[in-house]
């Protein structure tokens, strides 16, 4: 049972879309994605620097566009037995599963990025990864500082979110056995600070047609498989201000008998987490078109 996973914000890097534009039809597809999302994704993925593509309203549609571009280039994708996305990657997963059209996914993610950027600008907040240590002790420390556990990523990693002052205090006095790494993001995503963005996205999703998924799709809410497209769309809205439970997704992958994972572009982060939490499960990070061959080989061999 091979599944596909789609990464979240922070996985992008300058110029990473350049090799993908060499594929037949890629430029036209990205042009459509740009129109739908309201962002010049070709320029963003090939020319813009790290600071410019770190901007939330650029990064989110850029990542989803890259994921869908690589998904469409995967010749054996009909063999995929299920999909899941991390944070904004859930929009790519929704399109791959047939819940949303690609046009609606890109329109919504463009709106999501702008709304979350506006919400982030309202207060000085941020996020930091906490690596290692006892999870209960880490969560208790975050609560003590008034921080929120925004991402439970599994593999010994969680992400703290909240005021910059509280994050600085966490860095100055971390829990024993942990490393605190400030993340280059513009705000405290997946927390109460994003409530205004939830309202904006909810209004837009109400006007979008959804379909029930054509394949298994797991939710960040609790790691469960969702059978209703309308329910998954509602979860996309509420997830903006709720913790990402990627740890529970990976537990569900193991329970479901997943035997291989393919991470679509811009890949690497989720395969890295899986190596620690799902030891021994083969994984392919599709970073460039050259990686498609290995992904297709895994699909053919893993589903024989």
C-alpha cells in the first residue's frame, strides 16, 4: 500500500520549480495556477529570493502548485492507495483525492495565504521547532509560557507558536534535552491568532462544490480517514487555527499497513519525519523530475 503525501509551508526554496518547467505542459499549467491563486508562481518558483517566497501569501500557493505539478507528472499515480497533506498541503491532497478541483484548490489556497498573512500582521508572533525531549514536558513548558503547540510532527518534533517574547524565553530556557529552532514564518499559524483567517476561508468554502474522495484521505485534525468531501472541506477551514496532528497521521499510516510513501514537491521534510517515526518504510522524496522514476518504481514494485 503506497501513499502520497504533500508538504506544508517552509518546504520551498529559491529556484526549486526551475527543473519542473522543462516538462511538457508545465508552463501552461503553472500559468493557470498563477491566475487562479493570484500569484505569479513561475517567477516565484524560479526567480524570487528566499525572503520573497517566505511571504505567506506567496509560499502557500507556491507549495500547493508545485505539489500538484509533480502529482500530475507521476505516471503511475493511479496506483496510489491514499493521500495526506501537512497543513497547507491538505489542499493539494484534496485536489489529488478529487474532493476539490485544481482550480478551486488554488483559488482557496491563494485566499488562505492572504488571509493568514493579514492575521499574522495584526500581532508580532512566530513559531519555533522543538526537537527532542519528553513531549509532555515540552507541552507543559509551552503552556507555562503561554505558547501553543501548533504542530505535533512526530519523530520527536513539535512546533511552538505564539508571541515573539514567549518564543525568545523558550529559546533562552529550553526543556532539558531539546533544541529550539526559530522558524522563518510570519506568524503563529494553527493557533487562535488565525481566527480571522478562519472566517474568511469559511465564507469562500461555502460557495465551492466538493466531491467525496476517490481514495483514502487522512486529516490533520486527528489522523483519521475522511469519507465525506464536504466534511474534509470544513476541516480545511478549521485547521487554519487548530493544531496539525501529523503524528497521528503517521500512526494511522502504520495501522493501515502503508508499505511506502511518496512525498511530492517540494519534498524532503515529510520523508525525513517518516524515517524516524515509521522506521523501515520505504520513502521517495520527489524533489525534481529525475525523482519520478524512483517514485514510479516504488509504485510498481510496492503494489505488485
